[in-house]
C-alpha cells in the first residue's frame, strides 16, 4: 500500500496515477486531550486500519496525482534521525571538498565515531512544498536518501527484529548548509527535511537494501547509487538508534547519502527516483 497526505491534510491511498481519498479513516480516532502524545497515531494503528483504508479506496474516485499537493506522509514524528557518511564514495568526497567541516574530515572511525544526528521536526515538508534556500550566501546541498519510517515503538531492539518495527519507506532529502557549525543546526533549517511523495508499506519492499536510486538537478544526474552500498545496514541503524532513543511510530531515519552531493539554488528543480518506492519533483525557491 502507498499512503500519502495531500492538499489540506487529506489521507490518500495511491494506486497507479490516482490518489483515492480515504480521509474518513480519521473518524476512527477519538479526540485527544492535552498533553498530546508523541508519535504518529495513524502509522501506529496502520495494521489495524489498513483493511478499512483499502475498502475506502475501492469506493473513492481516483484523483490524478498531477493535480495533488503532496505533503510529508508522516504528520507527527517525534524525531528525525540522520545517519552520516554511510556510503564510502560520499565519505571519500568529504575529505577532498573544502566546504565540508574540517573537524569531521579528521574523524576516521566512521559512523559510530561521528555518531547519529537529529533534524528538527519543523524542517519536515513534502515534495510539493519544496525547499526554501534560507542563506543564499552559503552553500545548500541536496542529499538523496532512503527514508525509513518506524511503525512500532521499541527500545534496545535486537538487529534480527529491527524490520518488525518498520512501517514503510519513502524518498528522503536531507538538505544541508555547509559550514563549521553543529551539523544538526545546519540540517534543521525550515524545509530542509523533504519526505515523500508517499509511504510504501514494508510488505511492498521485500529487499530495501538492494534498490537503485537517482537524483537529478535541472535534468543533470548528480547522485546515483544502490542501497546495497550502505556501510551501516538498515537493521543495524534501527537497532543502534534504539539504544540511544526510544523509537516511536512515525519516527524517521534518514539512512545516509551517496556521493554527488552538490549545491542547489533558487529556481532549480530536483527530480528524485527510487526503485520500488516512487518519484518526486522538488522545486527550490528563495526564502521569503
């Protein structure tokens, strides 16, 4: 199943080139009272609600995806976790590109030495909302990644049980301003966490660690890789993350980017394709 949020926070099931509005599923949720719980309630209850969502989709007329505004498929993550330098070719390019933080270039121990990082939830947008370049005098780069969406809460998750905690996958762009400041600061600018265009449920992606993906800017290929090239595999990412943070439904893990990261500017158009998941077009504009 492909599940999306679209237009004015409608819930949709995507079939082919059509979006079927299943927003009536939200009637199954009781109103919340303060203090509101962390996490995404729809994703938390997805296994229970999925048959009814399929029935609602059967009854709904399709809306052409060309006319839909895609929001992030996750509405309320408690956190966005990033995995740094997870492709060897990208790690190599950070050592030769002068715009990368010199302190990080000196780290030789890889991911477990550098550690995970967090992006602010307020940075999260869908592809139709686009990226707003906040500091035009600085370099804003694209980073194409597989987004892993947590479906079931867990802490200290064993590696062999990691995928049982996954709800699905989406295309993720970990946008970043290059510089010497803390990484989480430079990656948490508004619109600098793009997720979409929908979440493909785990059962539809039998081998997430063998998927081709490609990112283009204005038609030029900038990044091209396969998820099999990850240094730290997905199950390890999930398990290791859960030793630091309790993973909640709707949490997002951005699993690392390959080589080819490069600058984008207002007016650019980013196209991002991911085998088995989908494609999205992300406009780049100036911050206003």
